[in-house]
C-alpha cells in the first residue's frame, strides 16, 4: 500500500509541483501582462486570498486543484479547503521521538525511507505509524511499570528499525507477566515483519491476532493484513521485473503479478468492510480499496472520484479523490477525450471545455450551458464561444447579468469583453464599457485582474498615444529563484515593449521620450537611455542630443557625463564622446527586455557593470513579420493598426542596421580611430582602458573582438606608458 | 575552382560523417570521449548500455534540502535499471532554502547522508550537485572537506560547478575534489560566448575543471574546444532511450570533428 501511496505521491508531485530548473544564474521575470498572467499554474502566485468563492478571473492553465475550487465556487457557491494526500508531515517521526524521550534518555534514529529495487527508495513508515506509536506509548506509560515500559519501548524501536533486540525471542515473552505487554509485543512482531518486508510472515501474524476476539490489536491487525497484501503486490511486481527484465514481456508479467495480489488485497478489504465489529477501520479500508480500484479499474475509480468531488466537504476526502481524479483525468484527456465527453461528469466535462482552445466538439459548452444554465458552463461557453453560435445572444446577456458578488463575476466580464475584442466589436463603444467597468475595480486589491482588463482596454485604444498611456501594468509577481518582490512597481505591458523593439523607428522613440509624464520616471529614463543608444548607433546625433539634453535636465551627474557629448562639434568628436559615455554606462541597451525591467524595478544604476555580463547590447535579432506578430501575443491586428503607415518598415530597416553592430567591437573601434587622430584628448587613455574592459565584460563577442581588444591595449601601452589607465589595464582579452 | 572547393568540402564532410558513423556505430569506443549519462529523478531503463565500455552513469540518488535549520533528505524514488557492469556514480543534489548558511550540525548531517548514499555496493563514485553562491562557498568547502574524509580513498569525489566558476584561479581549486564538472548549459548571458568559444583564455582552466564538462541535449553544443579530450557528462531532459544516446554520441563526435578539421 505504501508503494502505491508513493507512486501516487510522485505523480501528484509531477502534477502539482512547479518545474525545477537546473543551474543558473536566474534572472527575475516580472509578471504583469495578461499573456504572462493567464498561463500561470497557480492563482496564489498573484492572489493570496484566492478561494472558490473569490477566484478572480479563472484561467484554464491553473492546476486542477485550483480549477476544482473555482468550479465548486461557481457551481455551489462554496469554498472548500483541500488536504492533499501524500504531503509529507515532516514532524510525524519527531512526535514519536519526543514521546519516546519522555520514558528514556537513550537516543534513537529513525529512517523513514527503505531501499527498494533498482536504486529507488520508498517511504517505509508512514506518518500514522508514528502517531499510533506515540499515542500507544502515552497510554502504556499510565499502566506499565518501568521494566515493562522498557520492554515495550525496545520492541517499538525494533519495529522502527532503530535497533535489533529481543522482539522475536518468544522465549523471552514467557517471563513477561503483563498480558497487555505480551499482546503489544505480538502486534509489534507482526509490524516489524511488515516493515522488514517479510510479508508472508507479517500477514500470518496479523491474521492470527485478528482472529483473537480478545486481542486489543484485533481491529488494526485485520486491516494491516490487507495492507500487507497490497505491499506484497508491489514487491511481487518488482521481483517479476527483476526476473524477466523491463521489456514488454517483463512488464506484462510484473503487472499481472501485482494485480493478482491486489485482487487478494481487495477481497481482504471487502471482508473487513463486511464485518461490523471492525467498523473503526472501515474508512481506512474504503480508502485502500480506492487505491486498488485506481490500479485495477481506473475508469470506475475516475467516475467514483468525480462523483465524490461534486459534493464532498471534508478536506481530506476532497484531497484524496482529487489526487486520483487528477492523475486519471490527465491520462484520459490525452488518450481518450471521447470518454470524458460521453461518460464524464459535470466537472471533468467542464474542465475539458475550459482547457480547450476552441469549442470541441462544436457548441459543446454552449449546449451544456443551454441545458444546465449553470455558472461554470456560462464561463466555459463564453471562453470558447464562436461568433456563429446560436446561443451567442443569450450567453452574452447572461454574462452581463452576473452580480458583482458572484464568484463568476470577474471571469464572466473578462471572457465577455475578450470575446467582443476578438470579434471586432465597435472599439469606441467597447472602450466606453471597459472604462466604466475598470472604474469599478480596486487596482490595489486585485492587480492581476486589473491588468487583464487594462490589457483589453489598451487593445481597443483609437490611437497609439492612448494605447501607450494605457500600457502601464502593476507587477503582480516575480519569477526568480532567489528574490521575492517587495513593494509596488509598474512596468510597460510586454506587447508594448515588443512594439517599441520591433515596430517603432527612432523618430517615434524620440518623440515619445521627449514627452512629459507619459510613464513613470523610471520607465521614461530607461526608454530615454535606450533611445539614446539607438540614436548614436544609427548616427542620428541630433536626436541623441535632444534625448541627452532632456536626461541632463534633472540629473547633475548625467549633465556632467553628457557634457562632452553635448559640447562636441565635429561628427568624429561627437561619436567618440557618445561612445565614451556608453563605455561609462555598461547597462545601456538597444531594446527593452527583462534586464531593463530589472533595472527599473530595482532602480539599478546604468553606470555599474553587471556581473552576469548583461552589459551593452547584443546585435539586434530582427524578427520576421511572423515573429513580430507572435511577439504581440495574438493581438497584432489591434496594435499594429495603431501605427502610421511605413513606420514598421522604417523600424525594420533600422533594426537591420543595428543587427550588424557588435557592442565591444563598435566601442573599441570608435575609440581606436579617435585615439589615432586625437591622441592628446585627455579622455583617450580612459576610453582605451574601458574599451579593453568592454571586450571582456560585454554580453556579446565575436571572432573579431579579441583583435579590437589587443589593438586598444597596444595603443594604450605604447602611447600612454605610466598613465593610471594604462596601469589599470594589464591584459587584453 | 568553385567546383574544386565544393568537392573538397563535400569530401571533408563525408569523411567526417563516415568516421563518426564507423567510429560509433551506436557505441562509444576507445577513440571517443568518455561519456557519463546523467540519469535524473525519473524511471530510467539504461539496459541498452550493455556492451558499452566507455560509458558510465551518474544517477540522481537524492536531494538534501537545508530548510529552517533542518537537513531534510529525500532519496531517489524512481527505478534506475542499468547493466551491472556499468560504473555508477551517485549524485546528491543540495539546495539551501533557508536563507542562511547551514551550520556545523547541518554540515555533519549532510555529510553523513551523502556518505551513506554513496558508499553502497555497485556505486564507484560520488558527485555533489550544488549551485553554490559565493556567499555559500565557505560552508560548501567545509562540507566537501568533511565528506572527503568520510569517503573511502578509492572513491572519486566529483562536484558540478556553474560555468563561471571554472576559470583559472577559481575558488573551486581550493576544494579537495577529484573532478569539478563545469555545467555548459543554462548558462544565461554567457551562453553565446561559450558556444562561440569566446569565453576567454582562462575559461575551464581551473585545475579541477580540466577533466570534464557537462552538456544538455536540449541546447546547442558549446564550442568544441570546451568538449575535446574531456569526459562528457550528458543531461537529458527526458528519460534516456537508445536513440537519444546514439544520436547524442554522433552529434558530439561530429561537432568535435568539424571544428578540428581545417
């Protein structure tokens, strides 16, 4: 049974756990845009107060346990806790050790894992074993004398594998006067056999105890005998595998052997359930039978688990059935969708409808809504509805009538508006409706929902300016291994970032960054630096000057650092001065990316080198038109139509030019050329030093980079011996 | 002239392909690099390695998590089926999730667990997989030193290291390990440099990092010069199959040959 439990636990882990990533370093990914929020697997990532009655917008990407809670909230208006089985109670063995300490000073080690076949381990002692032992110890303390207690404890230590003693010396028992202690030791012996995987002997001993109506362990032994058969099923499975190999023949024989023993266990449990004197263990026996059914009759178990889930209240009952259901549902969804469509219950059918990209089969969700008129089906039909659906009018009307205190409210509105956006509904009217709805939302309490509706609103903006004004999103979560988000931060919508990177030429960047107060100061600054970098690389110095002047207005350090650039007159001097500035500001980039997000959120200085080499820019990888549309996350039509004609083509041409510029080569080359013509410029030695450094610390290099590094190094050392910057440059790279 | 150049190129490519195919034939032979397959926490059936003489397996044997002052060990729970003649290295993954450096007691507990896990019949090597941050290096060093004392002298102790720690002069060289395996995958911003062979003269030149390299099948291979004449640890994001194995060997062999040929 415990191997079965282990298997289920592993599967649960796979189903419910977050993915694990190897190695590092990891960089934060700030979640704010609808296309980032909607694929998340847990609503708790951004909403700690999630519950079935307050689910927010229900997304089909959620793990089944959250979708179940949402379903129950929609269907019955109830919120239930779920206690998932298999969760490891790390304190169970500590409870035992603590109880044990109350009667002895001797330490004991407990290893809850046992080594199975093929280098795999399994959890040998489940939590209930420790709880039962601790409870029994506390009871026996009251009735046993010191010597009896020592004997009992010694036996129990042997059960838990801590020692090897006299538990199996039945001669020794003859000298024990206390009959309760003798009976305890009989049970301990059976249990020790069980944990030592001597299953035949364990079964015989448990049966012997269970047949003694006077024995205090009779009831538990009756159940334990069945559990022994279940464990044996797995042992026989592994033994066959070892004997016949792991190819198909071996696997078939292994499964056959396992199933034979599981059937025996099932018969055993059935007889326990029929015996009314064993009532205290009936719930456990029922659960064990469910395990067996999971293996032997998965479809039956699937239907049974779903049936329980539709009305269960107990957290453990829900958890127990949900874990089996989730595993079986996932298998069926991949292999036999028709079974769910034809034989599934309301929940599994709803799940499948929600998780389908399109209505499948056509009109399924809408028909269900027509039959049931229930909230879950209203949401599912709204989410998947096609414009030619005959139920369209009724569904949309119904969605609007959902009251604000309904758990379906947010989802109904979101999928309602999403449908209208997708179906090309009048943008102006839709904008009005969305404005009015967003006005009722509390951005502070439900930022993720607010962002999703703001996203829709942005998509129906009549102009680029308005879309930009509506592109600020509150960060709702940060994905990264080592840091958690603290504080409120705003970033640009991801799609708008893509538009900047791919669809806007420099003239548009410059126009935007020279405006006042369009975005937060942090975002404006980052945009400005990026626009400045683009302007310099594209040799558009007038634009670069305007941007630099604006940046200098409010920052004394920048004013000083830009002064060389702003005051220079010739093209060569201008370019060198711009490059000198860039060399001093390694975090300058040509695009808005996740590193730029991190700079904004953490207010990182751009003139400090990144230890992870996210310094300067990488050659721009131009996207194909198809790639551009992909980056706009399915909303290319809505967003691209906001751009004046010819803008995208111009942006593409600029990006093509940027794609040829390797940062360290460009920086070093500019400095080398300027140094040869202006060797007396006092900035040159430092510029050469920084150029050499750039060939080491830039995030991108190519086969030419070392040549530039060497050249800059040689000019520095030959032309400026003894200079402090020469001393600081002992190597080229 | 053009035809001649094309002909030479074709001949070179054919020769490389022929050599690669005949050298392997689905097997790692004497002239190929020593290969170690990382077998992670999933059911792995590696019986197809039966006749391989240059292949070893490093298997995930469990994870030690330092959490809230406790040292929690979860051993491997998935079957690992390997031919008995294949040398095995037990890999213990370590994660520090408690926000502070593990104390002496936790180090001792971890060392005891690792030693028990590695000193087993059929296991000939021990590897520690820990993404060590610089602030954790002191603790890591203490742990490795204590572990080295506990392991039999005949058992090689290996560690995995992030690529950026493989430069000459790296603190990795102060560890008493027989081998440090630079992980040349999931390297973040350095990915491009590693692929182009531009990660610098000192890259992978730490003494401990000169014998091996770690790669993953789901990423393009690093530059050949970082793989040549090294024992190669290969990570697969899915359970190993014979097809994956054969293809991986061919890919590596061709990759290395292509770069070596003029």
